[in-house]
């Protein structure tokens, strides 16, 4: 089995992880922090909105069972990509909409997807503010954040 990685930031990572983890072809998920300047950030560090990290979900997927395109579709369904540094009641750069790409193909697919959604007018009159940036160091969040909703018997949260 060939496994690829994908990393998405779409607001609070708990609900995003819960939604992506149940997709057929997704073989593993972890929540954490990416895109900032501090090594080994903690949740408390990231919540200061001073580290530059986004709350993200990093996942492993089998591209024969789920395509990156399908993951992008889910990503854009799970959150509002038109709100800058905010999702619902959560605000700060750690809640930004971001795709950390792991290959030139992922970068291209993400750009094409945003262009297509824009051309379709799906989010009009707003514009998509999702960042598309190279994958950086993924810092795994504290264990109590992993599968947070599942551990509490919840299927989703406010995302």
C-alpha cells in the first residue's frame, strides 16, 4: 500500500480530525501545530497567537482509496475558507485556513481547486483566503488533543 501525507488547517483541529478520520482511505490522523517559528510549541504557546503556528490535522492516506482531490473537497466543506484567521467563535492566526502541501502535485491541485471554486462563485461575494504553503515541521499536539471528540463520545463540534 502506498501512503501519502496531507496537512490541513481549518480552525479548531478537533472537529476537522474527527471528520477526516472517518473518510475511507484515510489510514491515520494526528492533530498538531505547523507553520510557526517556535520549536516544540505547546497548546498554550499556540493559543497566545504569537508563534505563527496553525492548528492542523496531518493525515496519512492511501491514494488508491481516496484522492487528494477528495480530501480537498472535504476540507472546503468543513470550514469557511473566506474568513481570515477565524472559524466560528475561534479567532487568531492559529485558526487560519491553510493547506500545507507535501508535493508539487498537491500544490497544483490546491491552486486549481481554489481557482475552480472562485470561478464557480461558490463563496461570492466573499473571496477564498486559504493559504497554500509548503509543508513545514509538524509538531504533534499534546496527547489529550488526539482524537479529542472521539474520546469524549462526540461526533462533531462547532466547525
